[in-house]
C-alpha cells in the first residue's frame, strides 16, 4: 500500500509518500529509487518496485537459516547482488532470474557490483578485497589493507574500487592491476564509502560521525562533514555530481542533504517509524536521487519514503 501524505506548511519535512515494505524491522535495504531490496534476515529477499502494493520478486538464497546480510544494486539499475557471510548471488532486476551463485572461502563483510552485473567487489574479514570479472572469470586480490574491510564501492565500469577498513584507512585503486591511486586516513574506524557515478568525488565516513568528501583521482580533501548530534553516525550515502549534491542517511532517523563541493548542510528530514516497534528509532539504510527535486529512502523501520528537495543552493539551518 502506498500512503500519500498531504503536507501543509511542513512540506519540506514531511514525506510526499510512505510505503511499508515489511511488517516489522528489517535487517538491510538497498534502493536506487526505482527498485528496493529488503531482507529481514531469514527468508527470501523481497524486491519492491516503487509504488507497487506487493513485492515484484522474492529471491531465495541457499539455506534460509543462513541470513542474507548484504544487498547491492548495480549503478545502471538492471542487476543486483545479495550475500550471506559465505555466499553471493547475482540477479537480473529486469527478469528476476538468478545470474550466478558463488561460494566464498572467507567471511564476507562488504559487497559492490558493477554495471550490468559484469563484476563483483568482495571485502573480507581478513582485510583482503577481491575483484571478480563475472564475464571472463578474471580474479584480482587487493592486499593494501591491514584490517577488516567495512565498506566498498565500485565504479559503474568496474575499473575503479573504493575500500575502507576498520583501522580508518580508505583506498582508491584500479582493478586492472591493483595499483593504488589515492588514500586517506580517518581517526576512527571507516565504516562507509561511496563513489559518484562520474568518478569525480568520493565520500567516506567513520564510526564517530565524521564524513569527508574527496576529489578524485588524486584524493584531495574537498570538504568535511559532521553529524550535528553526538552519538549519531552515517549509514548510507548517495552522490549526485550533476546537481552538486550529497544525500546521507544515518542513525536516529536522520536524512540529510549537503552541497557536494563545499560540504554545506542544505536540508534535513526524519524518516518514519514503525508504530509497533520499540525502541522508536530507525536507521536510514539507503537513499537515492529519483529526480532533480526528489529523494527516496529506505529505513530499518521497513518504510520507503519519498522526500522533496526544497533547498539545494544555501544552508537552511
């Protein structure tokens, strides 16, 4: 069911629409604004198309006692990958069919997918990152990190990787030969990285709520962000270089919009709560730009919501 919310003077803060994706809290979600993947742990991964009243697909992956923990959608939006701690499955978002199933030798911590599902990037507990070209079978291992991999991203063409580890290191490298192109250090565990689709910027954040925007390919620091409230952290991000915007989702229901080149804070929202869940809070698992003036979010409360961008030029605080 899609719930439309008619907002008055608070139009900038209330969602345009809210769609329940689950009856309770969800373990993970990934959205590109058109498709949203949802997992509650055990059972199938549900794939929702924006506005539909029921899931478009339900994907089963191996033994259902082994929970799906990681979800990702390719930049072009036609493929997705789902993962347990020791298996990965690649799927077509156009047909819903499985495109491949892979067993992993080590415990998986992070996952990314290139356009058309042509390549996977896998981050492991032991600090290794593995690039796999699914068309040719070529595999490349990156050993630049010395600690647990927390987050990954992969360029649309599969040529460039961004990886972050528990010791705060962030590396930008190429998947042709594992050559390091840029690196930077957070003072705390680096828990989130994201590339923009044009390859111009990278966003990284640490466990203490500090975010940084770096210019690529050299890795120069462009701007620093800080979640205003103590104890809050960044959970998700989406860069839109064409509009000079960065959207971030965090803990404590935070959804924020920033100017990409300066880090100026532009707008803030609070995502909805599942009224039957306690404690009454939510993490924003994923956020996407769906039009020049619209954002889409998916949160741990099991809600997908649409938001209006009303201020993209100056700070509204």
